[in-house]
C-alpha cells in the first residue's frame, strides 16, 4: 500500500496536459482515446479541480461543475497504485478500493470546497456493484428515485448512443 506522506492534495492546482495524459495512460483510462487535446479540455472548463501530486506526478484528480446551488462531480480518479491489490477493473477512473486513504482525503476536500462555494446538493454517477462502498464512506447515498438519462458521443462509447445520435453528431462536426 502506498503512503500519503509524499502526496500533496491541492485545490485548483495547475495541471499540465502532459501530467493529465500521463495519469490517464498509467491508469488505463478511456480518456486516452480522446488524445491530448481532447483529454485535457476538461481542465479549462471545470468549476473546481482537486489534484493529488507525488512530486510532479499527478496521482489523483477530482473535477466538479457548480451552478450556484448544485455540484456535479464529473470525474473522481485515483492512481491504481493508491487503490490497493486485487482490483477487478484496473481502471483509475473507477475507485474500487481506497487502501491508501487518498480517495477519502480528496473526497473530503472536494465536498468541503463545494459546500464552501454554496452547494446544497452534490451528485456523481458511480459504477454499480463496484464503487458504492467508497462513495458511501465519504457521505454519498444512493438516490433510488432517479434514473440517469444521457447522450454519449465519445468515440470509445459508440455502442451506448442511439444510431441517430452518432451520425447526427458526425455530420455536424464534418461540415
């Protein structure tokens, strides 16, 4: 298990495109498929970013949007080496375990910052039968009354959208 002794967790840190892409590559994240430009676009548009660093190496990132009332966590990822052993998915964008405590530390800071900004409601979509234990450990509850609806046109998600969605997007982007 990795120690947190050399890890600094920062609010709205400067994260380079190379740091983020390297993090995604090390952790088998599908965002690598977006390329450097696409993967790093998120750094310019997030309302809040929490970054965890071991020296210059990015080992965790959490990003959220905030509209004045509600916070929506868009990403919460920790390096696989900080999660622990026997991971089923081995994808850093999925928090299967938090053996090091890095996820809990980042989660506490993320939630505190969103509350400080004025959030009265915070949401995040998790991977079912995988991440519940971690997110419940930092205060989240399952919202049984809602169903997620989405449109997903990411290149690596083609099977998730209705046929018209991908073609319509491709036609708009190529004209």
